[in-house]
């Protein structure tokens, strides 16, 4: 009981960044184990007809198999009928996989029974499963959600960027980020690829940072330092800091935004960005002090 109480308390605001880092490490280890396992084993879920694995404790013993190699995710297994009434181990980390997941007071949908919503991509603690509902805790909110609104791995809700890869309107990264940010710039229904501003706001979101925007439109790259001047917790300067937004204007008077990943002792910086060198493209660059100063940027730091 002490362990369960501690886990819930941590999730309620004291260690969410540590939990996310831990889950990312678990995902990486999970993929490594899966790659090795698929070389010589077939992982079965309950319901496979060609073999009946031995149940060992809470898990399923792997059996050597020379036939086709398949794998079912935890999410798929949970949705299978044989698992509908099986109690899930307490304090399982899950993620909100639907925009504005409704939270209900009881494991049923009744009139005026919704007590809150969980934003897309947020990490939750699943305490138990009952039928098609899961009992969850998110921050100070505790209640029941539909199990189909949850996913079991962070890679199913968070974007994964590859240098040189496009991020068009229908691509996974653009869809995920716009769901996380609530399509803050209103371009989700257009044909715009992922924008530089959306990318840097997502990077701030991962750090638990939100910008309190004044009611000024449009929030075009190149104007952010003017729009955000005087906003609480925002500092605009000319010195790069890790985690700050780098803003500059091309010779064509088109603004650009990037996220500062690292600053070295000689003032060389590493940045990541979207929409460079072409529309929707993800890129990473290392710029010497001379190179970034030539761009005449400002650096926006949000606490």
C-alpha cells in the first residue's frame, strides 16, 4: 500500500518529468527486447489457436516457434475478449490517446456524470480495469475513462522526429503535435505542414512550460519577441540559453523559429527546427558563434 500511495502521489505533480524520462527508457528497452525475441520466438496473446502457452504468474511463458513471427501490443491484448474481466496490475502508466478524454464519476456513462477531461498525450496512472472502463488518476483528478481512449506506450501519442523527414498535414508528427497543443494556430484543417512555431511550442510543452499569449494576431515567426515583450515569465535577450527559442528573420523578411538544444563554452549552439531547409522538414544544426550572430537572432526564454 505504501508503494501504491507513493506512485499516485508522484504522478499528482511531484515527478512527472522523471516518469516521462523513465517511460522513454522503458520504451527503448522494450523495442530492443522485442527485436531480439522475434529472432527465435513467437509472442502469443490469449486466443491463439495453434499453441497454448504456459501461464507463469502474471505473465505468459514464451515458447520456441519456427513459424510466422507475430506480435500483439498490450493495447491489442487488453481489447481482446479473454482479457475483458481480468484485473490489471495497479499503477500502470498509460497515456491519453484521444483529444479531451472524458472522465466519469463511475464506470458508466450517465446523465451529467462527467467530472473532467484529460488532455491528449497526458500521462495517467491506471489503478484498475473494469469492463470497458479504466480507473485512472491524473494530477488531482480521479475517475473512470473508456479503455479505448488510453494507449500503453508514449510512442503512440508523441511525435518522433527524423532529420530530413517531411511533416505534412496528414503525417503522424503533425497530427500528434496539433492534438497536444489543441491546434493553437488553427492550421489543422488547412493543408499547412507542421510549422516552426508549433514545433517549438511542443518542445516547451514537453518541459511543462506554457506561454500565456496576449490577444495579438497573427503570431507569425519573426514577431514573437515583440508580441511576448512584457509577458510574465518571458525574457527576450541576445544570449542563447538551453531550452530557449531562437528567432530570426531571413533576408526575404520571412521569420523563423528554432529550439536551442545545447550551448557550448565557445558559444557554439545546437538547434532543432521544423520548416528548414524546406517546408515541413525537420532538421538539426550546429552553429558557431560567428554563424548564429550573422543571423542577428533574439532568444526567447520562457520560465
